[in-house]
C-alpha cells in the first residue's frame, strides 16, 4: 500500500511553525516500506495514524491511498480497507475488557492465510500468555494486553500495519519476541509498517521520520 501526504497539518497546529518531516511537508509511505515516526508527546503521533485510517479529518492538506484521495473513499470502501488491507495497534489497545483473550482475538474479521486458532494459540504460548487464553482481558496487566493487541492485529490479512507505541509496557525480551513476530508477518504479507515511538530504539531496521 502506498500513502502520499501533501502539506497535511492538524487543525490544532494551524498557524504554528513546526519543524517536521510530516506536517506541512510532502511525504511518501512506499509499498513494503518500514518506518518509525519519532516524536515527543503532543506532536500528533496518534492523530497521524487516525488520519491515515480515515477516522479523523480535522486537518488541512491532502492524503492519498494508492493515488486515491481519502476524501473520495466511500464508507463501504473504508470498511473493506480496514478489514483486509489495514491493521492497527493504538495506545488504548481497543480490546473489550469483559471478553476473554480468545474472544477478543476471534473478533478478527478473517484470519490470514496459514493462520487458524491452533497457530494463534502457539503464538500466544510463545509470548508467554498461554494461561490467559480463557481469562477476561480486564484481569490482565497492561503489558499482557499489549501482547494480545499485537497478536490480534497481525493475524488478519493486511497491506499496512500502523502501530502507536506498541511496546511501551513490554520488557526487553517480550519486545524482541513481538518485533520478531511483526517482521515475520510483514514478510509474509509483503506489507508496510508505520510505527510511532518516543525514543527510536528498535531492532527492526526502520527508516526514521521526524514528526
């Protein structure tokens, strides 16, 4: 998936001079590209991902997905894009607390080729949360919830993965395991990656873009 940003700027930053490679700039997210968006809090990292998913439009400028203006994408097309072409992990994780880990993962519209519940349970085991499979999500620690959100996001088909600080509550070993899993899925899907981060520390060989 290719995404082009042309002079995009959140309305909240209107009239403010910003030194950015994203805002008020022209930026191309290439097909199969892998990027980390580096910025401190308050620079609009989460807003940026919401813009790309068509969930917010409080900005000036233009965003194109595969050379089509976001404003011209109709709701039924967005549903299809979010179902099979785009996947995301946000800081609030968007899990349903009263459902179990298994039930949250089963909310995936469809599993990716080669992935079924048996394969997914092996991934859950590899990430050290196998005993939580039938536990309600609201009983998990935040780090455990992050691992569930990562698993759910990458076990569906996608052409781009959008991540908002997905490793913030993970220890070094679980971060390594999750990064390895994400890279494997990117290779399998021949997909792009866009990940926001505060510190830019990653073993994923990503191109850095300063927000």
